[in-house]
């Protein structure tokens, strides 16, 4: 949790990390300065901790979304662990270094969608195939898109009577071990939802199914004083906006933007244009952070926009324009390798996630907070 005081001594207390307020930082352009990456494997932990200490802390990154999924040695569900997964002692090292650097860790497990990737089924549906929304869709030997099944990623059925017991136990365990007061549930790119073939979901309103799942996860977290973060793409209308079926929704889940609880934080990802969608989310009463990936020019505009939104907002709206989160979509090992190679290279390739991270944080340093 961070407190932010602007140059003009306007103080916002937005969140609490580790359950404790941390020292306020003056002069930052917006409260949340984030970084999102898959949790490192054990072999990369030392290097990752070095990166946190030497790169994230000096840049005043204060929010680390760690995509853990099954890369933790879950005690309640050992069968769901990846073959190589972080131990409790290793996670405690990560927690300690982030606490020291005033970085709030938000662990992520993909819920609802992203239960498979390419031709590989994810651990949840491997162990609990009965949770599969589309069990008749078989995983292909060689995945290609498009395909006759419209298979991008598998989903679990949000109305299966057993699914929440398992996934909420995982959520609790990962939040406990990371000492987290917020959890990121993913929930992006959900193509299989309310499928006609599902005896529970078939024929139901997809926006209601999506918002029902958001409410269920949010209420579970809320009982323990934790906050829910999700990706924003399912809440945008892909057809009307022209943003398409990945960056936005083509299956009518977008109306859920008016149904979900207002205390969910939206990670609004746009990688090729600085879409003005944070205004849309903020107008709906939702707190929003903008997430770039590998185009530094887009990230720069998005960061400048975030300051402009805050400058031209009522006090009620201003708080909802919460900041920026750089996303990394390779394994942590590949990111670290490229990042350090880039740091030592005489010529840097421009549109890479490593360079985008560097440019975004250079930009943030130059921005002046809104009065
Ligand atoms: Zn279903």
C-alpha cells in the first residue's frame, strides 16, 4: 500500500501493502507504478531478486503482479503443482525483498479462462477434467489458430458445484504465503463461456455468467480483506470499438462492466495504441491501471495520458486513474536474459518488452503529478 503526496501536498491513501502503510513518496505522477511478470522458477530466483533490488526499487516500482499459477508447492493440492515449483522458503525470500523495497506483491492465478495454452491443458483441468466448460473439445496435437473448435484457451465452468472449493483454496494459500492483500484473477480472453453444450451454462447470459464469477471471487477475497484485480478486455465491446476479440469481447461479456462490483481494479491492456479506455472504466466507477507491453512510444503516450486524465478529473474520478503496469509476456528467465543483454548491448532493438520497461520508467520520472 502506498500513500502518495503530490508536490502540492495533496495526499491520497489508496492501498496498504503487507497490511501496513508504507512511507509516502512525494512527486510521483500517479499512485501505482507496476510491473507484471510470471513468477520465476527456482533456478532464476537469485537473478530475479537481484532485478527487484537493482532495477525495480530504484525506479520506484511499488506494485509487482506475479503470475504464479501452479508455480508454487501448494500444500492443499500437491497434484496441482508444476513439476518444478517454488517452495515456501523461496516465496518468503521474494516477499522479504519486496517488503524491504516497499513493493506490494499481487499474486495471480488465472481463473475462469486460460486453463490451457496452445496444445497443453493446464493443471486444473488435467486434475479435475469435470470442471471443463467444453470437455468435448480435445486438445490438438499441433495447435493452430484459427481452428474448427474456436479453441484459444480452455475455461472452467463457473457453475460447476465443485470448482470454487478448489480454486478458492488455491487463492487463499497463495495469498497467505505471499502475505498479499490483493489477488489478480486474470479472467482475460475468455472465449469459452456459457457454452451451449454445457448443461449448467448453456443458454445463460454470458455477461451475467462473467460478472457472477467476478462477484464470487471478489466476495471470497473480501471476507479476508483482500482486493480483486482482473484484466479489462472482457468488459470492452470488441465489435463497436474495433478492438477485436482478444483485446475486447466478441461474445457479449462486455455488458458485465455495469454488473461487477466497483472495488475491482481493472488492468486495461492495450499494446499497439493508447486507447482512451481508462476514461470509460473510471466513468463506470472502476479503478484502472493502464498496461503496455513492448511498444515504448505507446507506453509513453499512455503514461502521459494517465497524468492528463488525473489533471482533468473531479476528485472522485482522479483517484480511479491509478497508474501504469508494465507487462512481460515471456518466462521470467527469458526476460532477465534479454534485459541484461540489452543493458550491455551497444545498440538496442526498440520495440521489445525490455526496452518498453526502460522507456516507460524513464518517462514516469519526467512526469509531473497533477495538482
Ligand atoms: Zn458451464
